[in-house]
């Protein structure tokens, strides 16, 4: 299978382990993840609801790089390995990569993720760093555009809240807040470990199994993210803000119904994104014309996200012609719903997506993330990998024609000086 060998196992403590062997490769990457991220504000465990301070997942990610009063990054460096981590809305991932021995850094990865080493001093020390990160994001027009669009779309969905959390919650984050989040979400039964290496993966699996005998599960059940029932309508049909920028930013968002199954979500996500790429990318001969007319700029795109708990399409751009861009999006969304993709566009996109998938197998970090997501959502990654070869023009049209795009919101961010002029 694509010159790969793959083995997987659920250990006695509930940890899911997936090891992929890429023969002939010197580099190795191991990623350990919990299926808890920025959206995990309310969870259910053992029939009871648990409420978390916003930003817990991201704050804890920072704190986890302290192990036995030492800097984890320095410990990995001493083992000839590089380490990093990131938090998304739905997961938190820690990983290292190395071209040297894998077992000592692998042991360190597992032990620092499965050991909480924080105190009041370490938590308070981190606040300044995270608040600076928060302020930096607040000053980014791209981040502001997305954030305000989410807030316009959703009444109750936790995607409304920044992954970093509210500023006041960061300022008041406590050891107790982080410990509660850790104990629920970092139990071995909530963790997934993916390894990609050229070394013997069966030997590696034995090492992991033996190591994890020292880390039994302490939970009776798995935590689940709680999503309040969401209205179909948007919160705000339009939102206008002002920042210190040269030209306006605009985002047109369409709130869609959530998917009924993971398989349904994956198919819809692929079908809609392929159609978006055929309409709003350099594949469209009109794209350069829109650039020349300054309706769009280098910062422009269209994307969708179809999940069990949400669904949306976004068109966004930095543009000197806000109204013209909005009218362009109206035309494109009509074509998406009512017109079939050209056969030559479909063939080109299918080839492009297939090539990107194959190249992605050599990008260890993105491959590990994709495999982790498939494990957490309980679908076969390799079947999904091949889905682009199986999808048809008819299926894409069937998906797109069934979309309800009546729930629209527009976010506009203008330069500050526009406050005193009629920018419409």
C-alpha cells in the first residue's frame, strides 16, 4: 500500500497506537494527541457535565513543556530530536521528529504527555506569553475576519470562542482549571499515538506496549464534548469593524446543516471543496480578470468545513471593491448550487487532489494529523485517502444541489479612516 506498512492496536490502557513504516526513510516522527481542543468548553463524563474555562486546551499545551522541572524542548534537543505542539478546535497534538534513535525521545514524549507537572508559579509565569499571543491575534485582520464570521454564524456553538480563550479567562487561569482539564482529557484512554518511521514498527509497538503498562487508565468512560442545539439562522447578517489596515477585508459565510455521519461529512467536504476550487481559484479563467479588476487580491479564497456538529462555506478576500466582491460571491454560490462542474475541470481537479494526497504521504506531520483525526472519528484513513478517485461529477452535483445557502452573513473590516467617510 503506497510502499507503506501499517499496524494498529488499542492497548490495555485504552491508548490507540498506529505505526506506519516507510522503508528507506531516515527521518522518524511520533505524534501523541488528545481529542480535546478549543471547543471543549463543556464536556460530559460519567453522566455529569463538566465546565471548563475557555482557553484551557491551549494554555495546558504551553504548560506541558515542563517535565520534572526541566524544559522539554531542551531534553529533546539533547536526544537529537526536535519537538513542537499545537492546539486546534478539536485536538491538541505533541510531536517530535528525529533522524537518530527513536526510543529515548519516544519515551520522553509519552512520559511528559502523561505526567502533569504544574504549579501556581509556572501557570502565572505563562500568562504574559499567552496574553501577548492573544494580542497578536487580535491585531491580525485575517484572524479578526474569521473570528467575527464565526460569531455572526453561530448562536451557541463553541467555535464562537477563540482557541486561546477569552482574555479575562487567560488572566485568571488557575492550577485547578488546568488540572481538571488534564485529568479528563489526558487519560491514556483519550490519547492516540501515531508513529511514522523507517525502523521496525513491530519492535516499536512492543516497546510502547511495555512502557504503557506503567500508565493505567483511571477513567470509567470517555469524555464527550457537549454541543447545545443550534438554530439554523445566523446571529448577524452583517458585521462591520475597523482596523489599522490599508484596504478592506470581507468574508461572506453560508451556515449549513451539520452532517449526519462521519462518512457523510467527508464526502460533502470533498465534493464542496472541489466545486469551490473549480469556481474560485486560478483554474477559473476569470480569476485573473478579477485580480486585474481589483475585486480580489493575493489574499482570497473559498473553503468549507463539514462536520457532525457544524457546516459552513466561506468566501473571503482583501479587496478595494467590497460590494463587487459580494456580488461575485452571489454569482459563484448560485453556480455551485445550480450548475454542474465542467468535465475538464473535474478531471484536472481529481488529478490534482490525487497528486497532493500522494505527496502528502512524504509530509510526516500532516500525514500524522490526518491519521489521528481518522482514528478519533472512527473512519478508515486509507479508504478516505482513495475517495477522491471514487467521487464522480454526479456526486458533486448531488451534494451541492442539496445545500441550503439561505443563511448568509457578511463580515467587513475597513481601514480606520473609513469611519469618517461613506465607504459603501
